[in-house]
């Protein structure tokens, strides 16, 4: 099974190397790493070029935002399964992808998801938030449940059948596509109860100043998918509180 990992980046010179090294450190060999850069100007491109022998696809060009960049990566992907590792992120362990593959092969699932942690930006061994998930029930979606998007691995034919990221949602399209997947009864899902990713705090999706804008897009998405409006949004926001409680 071939796994395509898509990394999108723009002006992230300080963390892109650790992201790429995390892919290289995996003990699973059949990985295609696709890096989509938005014409960075801070030295990021020079760092990426230092790894060019280990990157399968590298594109650096102007884009229309992160979901446009992700859609470019999806179109370039040739793997059986597609996952995302943003430039601030790292795999939780060198065994992450091999464990994903074993679980998907054994279960025959179309979609796999797991757990993740948010870590201190300059000290990635310091866990600040835990994002735990659980086995899927459709009723959970009504109450704002959704897995951490960067723990989701999807067979490439799912994008072919059901579409890419909707670029109308500039900061919340990952929620939209996740709801499309989890509401779709034809997509077989499996929960892998392991930590799959470390995400640095301070990225675009974790800054407080963008939460109001994100919530505005979230409510549009919630209503579009027939979920109960502000109840779902309030539950979705409230679910973040337990994430600050570390596991023992």
C-alpha cells in the first residue's frame, strides 16, 4: 500500500525541516511525500531544496490559500491512501505510518482516524493539549464531535468519488470535508486508538484571533449539512476544553 503525505507550507522556515525529517524517519518505505509551497520568501524554499532527494513532488507557486494548496497536492498524489502533515507538524513516532497501514489493511477501511497532541512550539516534547477521539457513531456529529483532521487517512478514490476541499471555506474546509466523509454511510471508517501526530501550537488554526472567523464558517457548514445549528457549534467549541487535560 502506497501512502501519499501532503505537506503545505508558506514562510515556515523554522519548522519545515523537522516536518520533512519526520516523514523520512518513518519505518514504512512506501511513502510519497508531496510538498506544496506558496512561493515562500523567508528561506523555506532553500530548506526544502536541501531535502530534494527525499521529496517526491515539490511545487512552489502562488496559491489561493491552504485548501487550494491541498487540492493541488491531492491532484499530484499517486498513493492508495492520502494523509496530511502540515509544516508545523510531526508524526508522533517512527511507527505511525506502518501502524496506519496495518490497521487499514486488516480492516479494509476507506478512512482511518486517531488521536493527536498539541505541543509547545519551541519544545515539542512538552504536550499542551491532548486531542483524543473514539469509535464513530453518527449521532456524535450532532454534538460537535469530529476527529483531528491531520489524524485522518483516506483512500484516494474517496476524493475521486466525493470531491476535494471546498475553497469557499477559507479556514474551515477541513471541517466541511470531514462532515462529508463521516455523514456518508458508504465510507467505511476505523478508529486507531493511538497518537498519530504532534501539532505545534501557534499555527493558523490555533490562534485565538481567527476563532471568530472560523466559527462563522463552521455554522454555515453545520447548517449546510443539516446539523442542529448553534447547538452543534456550541458543543464543538466546548469539546476543546477537555483537550487541555493531559493524559497521565
